[in-house]
């Protein structure tokens, strides 16, 4: 089995500065380049080893003192290495490497790749852009492509004079070449890792820069998208100012450009000073976007700008530490967006992210947040729900336990101590311990280096209340133990306690709310004496605590500790609920039951949903009210969809069709609700219309929204057409994985699509960027029909997705959880509903 050492370069030659000249040919989809690297030779060497893949090396030269060497060039594609063998020994000291090369602008959305867009008059335009994280800078220029080998960079791009060229630092010179092109030169960057280098060339336009505390901020887009930039500018300016203040450190770059890329595998990439985004994560028409779409853009912008300090200025030493970069940026994005618009109640909506990660983390196939990483594939596999959502959740739990100001001071101490350098996870814990006086390392090691999480049992013992822990698992039992920072509330006030292997005792408490504030990464189980108190007072708890109680109930139902009928009894207590996120988690549990109940029992479940939702949905109606909050409008959207699609309410469906046909929805939320209901009850004609609307959509959000809606049309021939569109390239490769995942998850068409995928396995995987392949399985656990589930398990006995091995095991285990739910509830719930 490969180890980290197999992928680490020798430390006998260390880079300090790269001078990179790149000349892309957009029509031919190729590029040529020259990289001149200043290095420090630490030991006498006869060969120099660095990273390269998919590059043709034209020439190489090594200069050391008065000696010049023309080394022998050797490429190892499997190891992704370039070896320069020098005819003599290169002595310790400074040296300079010069390497000329050519490469391809690939279509795999990694390295230096091509992206395209179509102008309003139908002309296709090509952009050359980069995506280097985790280990793809080596596809653009030979380099020491490891995060701890930081260096400075000076980029020069030779381009046609009518094209825009952008890189990490400010433009400092523009020189006409003999060929009539322009060489655009950029300032030297700060010391940083190779994966943060970026350069983009294309027919693009920039907004006028705005000054944010001395930093010029621009949005760069295809020319016809300029009208979609105001919100990104507003949010970007807020985030720059917020993080400079939060960290107590000025922005480390000399400018900040945020660039919308039409083809992008991830959501965005935190290249210093040159952040690249999927269009839906940056561009927005506020008049047609839902609140969730607006929040997503705000989140992603805040996340990437948070990285300018936490990730770019201070970087992990190796990819095992990538969790801390991404977890902290996820944590920080919520803080920043919460400050941007407190009415969005962003920490409450973050509860859904916590719950999503808890579901994966309740599996035997979970992993610890930090794991050993060796290969590039293993590095890319780290970008998952455990790194982002679990990691950020445990950071939030720690912050709430230590106190927000103490936590912030620890973060600043950490950044100041390690600026322009690399760290291990323990370095952050050390800084937080210094500021707090708490054993942060001891606490957090139990959360970072083992998978899973506990359930805190809350029982009465005489006049006291006892808190004990056991590992919460959906299937197999576990024996993990954590140092659990618990916040609680009793009639006498708020308290905190560290629950370890030995139970903790709260003396003289008449009653208690455990997980006060709802931010703990654990489940809570109240004993027989205490549970009725919580349930009787459920509607009086703060919304975030109501969310936690309902989320725990959903988990218990999936585990089998709570029956479906018992869960529906709990959900029935929420018929007058006024919070969108509490409704969302409650409806998620009902949706789980809807997917497994027998067909003869479904009408009774639909009646239950109608009875639960119709009162509040009717109160809100199909018309927005002046002055109502964004969250109320979003709740209306959610409840109308539930009434139409889960409740199959005929009047709601008819109203949705009328609003959709007339195209006169009073706001974006109502338009979204109507669209979702119409799509779920649509036919082949509806599908064709949705695809046409997606093709002609004026904004990135609407393009995706109509395409997403098309996946929900129940007509099987339409599903086949959409599958064929993915394989034929009519759906952008960046979108292929989620389109197929939604098709697989569809109640009626899912088995059909799964069969088509297996019949076209290689073509299916080839339709999407390799780093997205595993996401094809996002909703595979919805296929809990026993015969389909068995065929899926059998398929993966001898089929794999590169870099998705762990994710596949997790999804198959989640599938088994739903098979168990179906077995328990399919007929039992139907009978229980008939008996009511």
C-alpha cells in the first residue's frame, strides 16, 4: 500500500521563486511555456526531481554558480515526476532551473483547461483557466507541487491583444511582442503554495474596481453577464472588511479579482487575489433568485475570501490537514454571512449541514476528519461532507464552549505566528489553549482523529441529572468515546460540562435542556422522566433547539429506535411552526417515510401531510406580503412544495400550474414553488419546455433551476432523453454528476436510470470531471427497493470509481439503512395510518 513518502519529493532542492511565462492558443487548445525557478540546493545532487504530468519538455537548463548544465530529461507519468539528471554534481547553494515546455488545454476541468461560453448572438468563445487544487499545478508548469514548498511567483501571459489576462497579483506591465501579441506581466506574489497559482485568459470584462480598505476589488465575467455582478461586489466588499477585522490582519494580497468561469468542477477556488467561481456561485439577479440561492452566493464568496488568510497566508503542511483549511473557511463563511444579514439566521440554517454530516458520520464506514493522505486521488477524496460540514461543526461547537472572543483571539495568534508558512492541526489547538487555558488539544483530538460521534443520555438519579455517552451508529454498534463539550440550561441558569468516559453529574437540577443553543455535534436521548418535559415544551424552545430535537428524532427513526408512527406523532406537534428550517428538518423525516411506504399506504400519508401543512401553508397563501422577511417567503416556498408534492393536494397543484403557465409569480419563492410542483406532475411536453427554458435562461441560477426541474419529471422517456443528453455532452460536464444523481434518486425513474448507468458505465464516468465521479452516487441510498439495492451492492463488488472508494462504501451503507427502514415501515406505517 502506498504511503505519503511515496509521493513526497526529495528535499535536496527547494524552490524559492518561479518566473512563469505562458502563451495559450485558445483555438488549438494548446499552450507553450517557460518556467525559470530559483532554488536552494541543500545537499550535493546529481539529479533534480520535481512534478510534471501531461507536459512535453522541450529543453532544460541548470545554472549553479559559474556552471551551466544541460540535464538529461526523464518523465515518469505514473509518478507524475520529471527528473533532470545532471552530468556532474550540483553543489549546495543557490541555483536556477529553466524549463521550456508545451501542454494541452484539457477539457477535464483541472490543471490549465478550456471553458466555453456562447454570446447572445450565438458565437462560441473559449477561456483558458486554471484549477490546481489539489495536485494539478504540475499540469500547467513543472514545479514542486506540494503545499509546504512555498515560493513566490511572477506570471507573464502572452495573449492576443483583445483578450483579458488575469493572475494572482496586480498587472504591472503590458508589452507588445514581435508576433503582435501582448505580454502581460504581473507583480510578484507573496510566498504561497503551488495549488494557489492561477491565470485566466479570455474575452472577459471587469467591473470598475471598488476600494476596500486599500484593496481594489473587481468581478470579472463574460461580457453579457455584467448586470449580474452587483450582489457579488457588495458581498465581496463586506467579506474583505469583515475578515480583516475578525483576523486582525490586513488582507495579504495586492488586489482581489473574483472571476466567473462557465465550466468549473467545484463551487469555487481560493487562488490568492484571483478567486475563480462556478457561475451559479458568483453571479445573481436578485429579482429572480430565491433566498437560498442568494445565501449560497454569499456563502461561497465569504468562504473563499476567508481562505485568503486561513489557507493561503497560513497553509497545511500536507493534504491530511486540508480539513482544517476547508472546515475553518466553512465555519468562517457562516459567521461572515450572519454578520452581513442577521435576519437570515445563518447559524440556524447551518444546522442542516451539521445534520447531513452526522448522517454519514453515524456509519461504520465513516472516517476520521484527519486521515493519512498519500496519492493525489486520496487528496481529492478529502473534499467531502466530513471535511467541510463535520469539521466546521466541531469548530463551531468548540467556539461556543470556549467563548467567541477567546476563540477569535486564538485564531489571530495562530495566523500571526505562522504567516507565510505551513502548519499541523496541533498548531491551532496550541494557540487556542494559550488564549483559553482549556485543554483544547485533548478535547479536539477525540473529534479529529476518530470517526463518529456520541449520543448523550440524560437521566435522573435522585435530585441529580446524569449525562453519559455512547457512540451513535445507524447500523453496527460502536465503542468510541469523546471529550464532549456540552452546553446545558436548567431553571437556575446556563452551564457547561465536559462529558468524558465517566458520566457527568448536574446536581440539584429539576429539569434540563442538553445541547443548549443547538450547536453540539452529538445526539441527545432523554430518559423516561425527562423526555415528556422536553416534548411538552418543544414549541417553546428556541428554533435552533427545536431543530436539534427533530433532527435527533429523524436519526432515531433511521436507526430503528423510533417507529415511523412515533415520528409522525412528534412532527404533528409542529403544525403551527413558524420557522422554515424546523419545517425543513421535519419534512425531511416525512420524505424518508414517503420513499418507503407501501403504495396502498401512500394516500394515508398524503392525507397526513395535507393535514399537517395546509394550515400554515394556507395562512401564508400564494401571495407575498409587503414587509415579510426573506425567511418567511422561503418558508412559503417550502410548504407549498410539500403540500403539492408530498401531500398531492389537487388545489395546490392546479394553482401551481396556473402560476407557471401565466409566468406571473409575485416573487422568486412562489415561482420556484410553482416550478417544483409542475415539474413533479409534468409529462413529456413539460420536460421539453423545461429543457428549452434552461437553454435560454438569462441567469446561471435559472439555467440550473430548469435543468434540475427537468430531472423531476416522472415520464420515463424524458428521463432516458436526459440521460442521453448527459452522455452526448448536451449537459455541461460540470453538471453531469448532479443531474444523474437526481435521476437515480427519482422515485419512479431511479431504477431505470441505474440500469442505464451500468449499461454505459465507462461513458457515464467519462461524462463528468474525474474529481466529480463519486458524486454520481449522492442519492443512491434512495434506491431501497430490495432487488434494486441488491443489484447496486453486487455492481460495486467489481466496479470502482477512482478516488471514490470510501464514499462508495458510505453510500452503500446508507442504502442499507434505507433498506432497513423500508423493511420496518413499508407496511407497519401504512397500517398505523389506517388505524388513526
